[in-house]
């Protein structure tokens, strides 16, 4: 069997593991599943609410239990509403998430992603009088066209597609000017409206799963910090890598893109305008909850804000845990210092017998008189100082009288003049470009000597520079040497 196919689909073992461990499957198998699912629909998914307080849920569940006991008898659901809530929020159930908001003592509740998936699936089992098919097909074509067009790299192909779209728009504008305006039929409008509401609910459902993934990251980071044995630098590197992984993941990037789009004033204005216009469509006048569509974006904002709050809480928790770790380390250091001081005080009152410690005493080097060498008189060297007269009539002695001196103070002034223009450092090539070489190779050697003697100059053996100068006869000489960089003294 091809391994790739076995990895793409779920086999018996994977499905059996879900049956045994998945919270959604355990909800379907529960004895009071109808009670739990119907209450979740009434309290959370029906009115599209999140973050409900404990007392509010208890009151709502009491009303539901009262009606069921009146219909089926007192023994049908004998437990109290609070007990059902605690059971549904227990870790082994995980149908509800119980948590606390900072500054409040009352616990809050929200549906877990697994429980919401079950609620949506049960709702789909009821069936629908009208199934949106045309709008789904239209959406598939629109998404597919955008996918193909925006991924095309050939400019000619993209220009041809844009021209085709332009031609279609021009043709539509001509038909409208001629009075031939095509309007959606009632079934088509209802089809698209139904898909709109379904997509809006699915989006809210996705937020719960995104938030749950962020909470998993938070839990992993806490466990990592609590059991970390390495250095703080390595711990921070690992934590930031985890944050970067989830931020750069497909889910993280798409969520950030949605957040940016929703926070754009222009996007919100356009969305609000489209929703208002949708409520004025005549074909949808008899549709239930039509005006509720105008608050779609208002339902998204709390969900997105709660997800962002989970991310902020993750950062705050990491900072708090790291601060606690630093505090414990400092506390341990102070304990060690105190123990050393206590031991020193105890030793002062009761010093140990014998040698406590050994310290090398200061010593003086001794040189005995006989180690000094005796005086040895110098020997007289006989030098033959006879000078023979040479025949030097043809020797040019002008070189002996054409010696010159390279003024290093002038070279230092050249360097300071270049650095005074604002540069932090300058190479020898830049300095000689501003102040040309006047004394040839000897001046280059003098610059080299200044660099070796100065603390503010460096010689880079891995780079070369060329220095050129002009002789009196107009010819050019050039020297290639290691790069010399002069810096400004601090």
C-alpha cells in the first residue's frame, strides 16, 4: 500500500483514538448529551454569545431543567444546575471552558472548539428547507479564479485576463445604460444570504479554535519554564522561537491578516455600507433575522479581541514567570552570601586550631657579592686608518646633498583636517586624495609609521589600497599597500 495515501486519510487506529480521547466524541456518547447540546445552543450558539458568567448560566439552566422535569418527572435530571456546569467544565469532559477574568471573582464560561463542532454538526442533521448550492458554486468559481489569476507569473497572461474582465465590465455598463438591468431572483438572493450567515457563524467558530491553539502554546511555555534546567538565554531563545513559529504559521498569518483587515477604517466602512444595503433588498424582506446581519462585524470584534487578549496574557505570563525565576536565583545567591558571612563570623569567635591557611610571605631577591663578575679591562684594538685616494672624478655626489626631511606634524595635520569634516574614520587613500603626496614614497612610509605608533589607527592586512603621486617630471608613481584606517580620538 502506498504510504502517502495512508498518511492523507484516517485509518481505523486514528478514528478509534478520536473515539476514546476526543471531547466532541465523548459529548455525543454522553447520557445527557441532548440536555448539554440543547443548552449550549440556547445559551451560546443561538444568541451568538461568549464569556457568560456562572450565575447567568445557572439561572438559564435552572429554567431548562424546570421545564424538562415538569414534562418527564423529577427523576429525569436529579442534579442541580451548578453540578451539571461543573461536570461539563471538568478536564475529563472539556465541553465548557471555565476561567477567571482579572478583577472579577465570578468564573466565566465559554464553549470549547470541540463542543461547538458537535453543536454545528447536530444542527446540520436537522436538515434545511432551502440548501444554498448556486452561491456555493459561484464562490468556488470566484475563489478559484482569484487563486489562478493572482498566482500567474506571465505578464502577458495576466494582462489578457484583466483585459477580458475590462471588456465584461464595459459590456455590463452598456447594458445598464440601455436599461437592461439584471437583478437577482428571490431564490438566488436567499441562496447567497444563507451562505453569508453560515460563513459568519463558521468564522466565529474558527476564533474559538484559534484561541484554543494560543492557550495550548501558553500552557507549553509555562511547563517549559517550570522544568527548565538550562540558562535564561537559552530559555528565552526557545520561547521566542515558539512564538515566532505560531506567528509565522499559516493560521497565525491568516489571523493577523484578518485582524489588519478588520481594523482598517476603510474596510469597516465598506463592510457596514454593504450590510446596510443588503437589508434593503426586496427579495429578502421576509427573511427572518435580516437586520441581525448588520451586526456581523460587531460580533467578530469581541471574539477577535478575546483571541488577542490570550496572546497578551501569554506575553505577560512569560514575563511574570521569568521575573519569578530571576527572583529565585537572586534569592539563592543571597542565601549563599549570608551563609559565607555567617561562617566567617563563627570562625572569628572560635578559630580552628593549627594552621588555618597558608599565605606566601613577601621575599627579597638576594644576590651574593661573589655572584657579581669581576672587572675586566677592555682590549685595545689596532685600526689601520690609512686612507687611499680614490679616483672619483666621475662619481656624482649630488645625492649626498639632496636629502630631505618628512614633517610628521604636517601629516598629522592632514589627518585631523579630513576627520574634522565629520567623518569618524578615514583611510589613507581618502587622506591623500584631499592632501596629495608631495614627497613620494618617503611620505607614504611616514604615514605607515604614524599608523603603527597611533592607538587610533588600524592596519587591515586583508584589504589593499593604491596610493599614487606625481613626480617633478610629470610621471606618475603608484604604491600598493595594506589598508590603513585612521580614527578620531575619543
